C-alpha cells in the first residue's frame, strides 16, 4: 500500500469514528427524551388511577343514597296507583 492510500484509509476511518460518535450522542439524547416521556406517562397513569378510585367511591356513595330513594318513590307510586285505580 502506498502512503497516499494509507492516509485515505485513515481519514475514512476517522470520519466513520466521528459519525459513530455523533450517532451515539443523538441516541443518548433520544434515550433521555424517552425516559422523560416514560416518567410523564407513569405519572399520568397514576393520576388517572387515583381519579378512578375517587370516582368509584363517589359512585358508591351516590348509589347508597339514590337506590333507596328510587325504591321509595316506586313504592309510593305503586301505592297511589293501587289505591286510586
């Protein structure tokens, strides 16, 4: 191999190495972004689950109050229908 060819090969290898370094830096920044998005997603899911639990507790409370009231209204209507018809 001539010295000119060796210089070209070395220059090409340096360019490849520099390209790989840039690719690694880009990948590292992407990874950091993905990790941040995962953390935000987990936080969002936790908040959603918490809100769903609150909604279930409220639904139970409303059910405990509403069902007896509805049954009482149905019974009163049935009583009035049977008494006057």
